[in-house]
């Protein structure tokens, strides 16, 4: 069962900073929420890479394409309000557990049906294969830069 056909819903929250892989994990969730002090960034571009856990396919589905490109190409940091404006998170709340509890209160069969209907038009697997191949090529091309210690 892929994460897209898994019937349960997933809620992801951040109360501090999510970078690279943390953003990738967030993008895999059904619902993303943040506390007011949360920040987000995709800094891989500074290493000649990008997130390779499905984020390049998911990011423009979560954010508008222009915002997704700006976020990924610049490596800039988004605060919680910017993440909300761009669609990276759907809510900024003091206690993210309230959102998870709200969603968990729904009928499980209805939650599963809603997820299937919203996601049934996407060919995610093909996009993830292409992403993994592109990442491998970039990793090979930038291996020396990636291995170099930072802060020198």
C-alpha cells in the first residue's frame, strides 16, 4: 500500500524549523499545520541538489507553482505566515494536536473515500521515479561539493 492509497489520514505539524527532509516529510502528509514560530526551507539547491523523497512532485500540488518554484529555487526560509499564504501549511495554530483530533474525529471510511477522490487523478509513482533518477545524476555530478565540510 502506497502512502497515497493508505486509508488513514495523516497530519504533520511543526513547532520549530523544518529543512530539506523535514519539508519532504511534511509534503507527504495529508494535512500540514504549524505553530506561529515554525519556519521552513529547502536548502538543497545550495548543494546542487534538491529533495528526493517525492517533494518536487508534491510541492506544486501543495503550493501554487510560482510559489513552489520560488521556494525550491531560492532556498529561502518561510515563516509560518508565509507558509500559510503559499499553501505549504493549511493552518497556523498554537496547538497542532487540535487539528489532528478534529480530523481523527471523522468517520474513517469517509476520510478514506475523500482521500481517494482527491488523489485519484495523480500519477505519483512515475513522477517519483523520474525524480529519483534526476537526484542520482545530480548527486554524482556534485559528489565532491556534497562531501566538502561546511563552514570553512
